[in-house]
C-alpha cells in the first residue's frame, strides 16, 4: 500500500513537471519565423507536430498556413501591378492619358487584400499558440479525498 502511494505521487510529480515545460512562443526574425518551446529553439516541423496534439488548435494552425499562402499570392499580384505601373511610366512617361489608372488601382486594391490576409493569418497563428499554451494550464493534481473504496489519494486531471 505504501509503495503504491509513493508510485502514484512520483508519477503525478513527473507528469506535472512535464506538462509545465511546454509553452510555445514565436518571433519574426531576420531569417524568417523562429519558434521556441520555453527557452529552447525548435524547428517549424517540431512546432507543427506539437500543434497536432490538439485538434482544435491544429485547425487554427492550418487556417494560418492557408491564409499565409494566400497572403504571399496576393503580394505577388500586387508586385505585378506595381511592375506594370512602373513599366508604363518609364516607357510612355507619365503622359499616358489614363493608362496608369488600372495598374495603380489594382495595386491599391491588392495592398488592402494583402494587408487583410496577413492580419488574419497572424491572428490565427496567435490564437493557435495561445490555445496550445492554455491547454497546458489544465494540470493534473494529486490530493487526498473520497474514492470509490473510501478515503485515499485521488488523481484529478
């Protein structure tokens, strides 16, 4: 009986320590996004595998990735409109009698679209990371209380 109590207590301590050491953080660095688990840098694939452990969080993460790809596509279209505007201005000069309106309007429209997609993507990423970290707050506990067989150690999670 005494060995059982010690084993249960040791198990709860180990699980409690393990669950607390998993908080995720991300930063935008010069060479791209940097991911951290507590103070240890991890790769993007490790970050994704951690996100897969919670289905709701993983859906947010997938939504972030999809919106980020759409953001890059929209940015590419925006750069195309800007290149078109610059080429018209350099070849024909600024005397194109309205020829610059279409590329300039397209560039402005895609500036708004790109900004909106980038903000949505970053919001989904933030929600996924915060959701993952929130799941870590629900720690398991070991306490003395009523059980089915009377009083004893109860492991709650």
